[in-house]
C-alpha cells in the first residue's frame, strides 16, 4: 500500500480529522504525527494536504426544524400512544419522571442525531435516551440538564455538514 493510501486510510479511521480536513483547520504536521502511519512526517503531512484538496469543502445548510423541551418524562408502559420512544420492553413518555425531552421536528435525520450527541458530549451531557425517525429527533436528559441540552441540540442543527 502506498504512503498516500495508508495516510488516507488512517485519516478515514478518525472522522474528526476528516471533518477538520474538510473545514481547512488542520495543522498537517501535527496530524501527521498523530496518525499511526510508517513514514516521514513531512511526507505524511503532504499526503494529508493532497487528500484535503480532494475532499468536498465543509458547508452547512439551513434546516427547517422546530425544537421544544418537555419536562416530566420517564418510563411508561410500552404500547401506549403517549410513548415518545419505545424500544423493546422500554418506553419513555410523559409521566411524573425526572427527565426532560428535547424534541426536534422537521428536517432531521441520523446525521443531525450524531451531531447532537457530539454537541451534548462537549457540554458534558449524556442522554438517557436518543433516537431519530420520520422527521422527529428525541433526546432525553436529566431534568436539570434540559436547558443546556436544548441549546446543544440547536447548535448541532446549525453545524451539520452538507454531504
């Protein structure tokens, strides 16, 4: 395998690096040192520069989405119409629970969910539940984390790249 091919493979194994290459915000020498590729650092950095030139630029698009927060979420009986999320024998929905749901409806998909999880992680928030389907995104967090989670989801909606 050529050094260029090995460098691309190593970069592709780190999605954050590919996103940074697309955005044009990479220190190529530092990235070359980070990657586990056998070869001279300068040659690996050059391979990364060439790879970045071939990638589509990082662009975002405006999405038509409404985001709202709903408190009092917790476990409910499966099979009820009130369930916001049901998976196997577990369902969550309106109850006297100690959690908050962030619901985004409209132009949402799995890419938005992935970006939302990443933004939540940057805030130190770990969702209790998360799902997306049929134009609805749901993230459930502890009640006191609701406002921060809402802002993180809104930021995520602005940051999802166009593919």
